[in-house]
C-alpha cells in the first residue's frame, strides 16, 4: 500500500482499510477490489463481484486460483488485504461432508441449529421434515458409515441449509463422488434450491456442472485469481445451450 499523504497541517489523511462487512440487502453479496495474499503468494487480486438475492453463481478455475479463499472471504472466515467484502450472513459447505461419525444422520443435519442455540428436540423437529423432502426418509437414525456418498452429501447440505443463513457457499460439494452419483446430485441440488431458495456461490472444477446448477458462471485465471469471464446460463437450459456455455467457459479457461 502506498504511504498515506500528509496534509499541510502535518496531520495524516485517513487511509481506507480493507473491510469485511456483514449486512446490506438480504441475500446479496458484494466484493469490490478484493485482494488476498498469504505471505509472498497472492491468491486473489482485484476481485469485483455482485451477486443478487436468490441468484446461483458458479465459480470455475484451475487449482490454486483462490476459489476456496473467495468463499471463505464471503463467509467472514478470512479478511481481505485490500478492498471490501459486504455480504448477508453466509455459511460454508466444505469439500468434505464433515459428518460426525458418532452422530445419527438427523443429528448431523441438525448440528447447525444446535450450535445456534436450539435444543436437541427443537433441532430434530426442524430437520425431520426435510429428510422426506430431500430423499432421505427412513435414514434419520443411520450413522454416517451406513450412508452412501450421495446420501452423506445430502445430509451435509441439510446441515448447511438448517444454519438459516441466506447465503450458501458450496465448495466442490460433489468432487469426491463418482460420475453417475455426481450427475444425480447435480439434478438433486437444482431441485433442492428450487424448493428452498437461497443465494448460492458454488465452486467447481467441472464447467458442465457449473452450467447445470448456476444462473451465471464466473471463470477465474490462474493465481493470482482474477475474474476473466462471466457467462449467463439461459433459464431453459436446453442441451445446446448448456453445451454452448460449457464450450465458452472452456475457451475462457484456455485463454487465461
């Protein structure tokens, strides 16, 4: 950062500090001029991003370009070195499901509500109806090791949803699944978000997945991560339209 200017009265002028601000319009996310470094490694540089309430935005880019860092900044888990992050309350769903092996599925799903102060019975009562809605009916008392990979991810998503936060940050939630299960989970996620609308920032390496799930796809450059392209996904999502978005995203990645 450049040295602050000095007024003629020999009083330092105020310096604009980087900020991470919670608040603003419900469900919106705004980043302006955001930069983040780790020692000598600059992860993000000059990120400007506006996400409308209820919008689903996918972020694609090569490994190490700062996608996870971007989500953690929105969730307030990190602070920017420069620029401003302003977001409604946001919750992060990490790459691994993180289910606690000693808890039953319903208690894993209800964990966010418990941490927010709800009693066990209250948290279970909130979670129980969603098990049927999200295809998990009959598995409420199952332990994580008794669930398939896709079912574990559904429980993890319910836990994220039950946090009550208006912004969901999903970090490659299906990255560890096989191709068939991953495709099924993409369809399931789209249906789940239609049933329980939230603002979503979704990180993935799969441009086809991004096109299937998101309203808008952002392409990031190699480190330091910058947004180099923005692609709108037609609401109709016909096969030809999805193919066009995929090809344009791949071309943008190749051009970085």
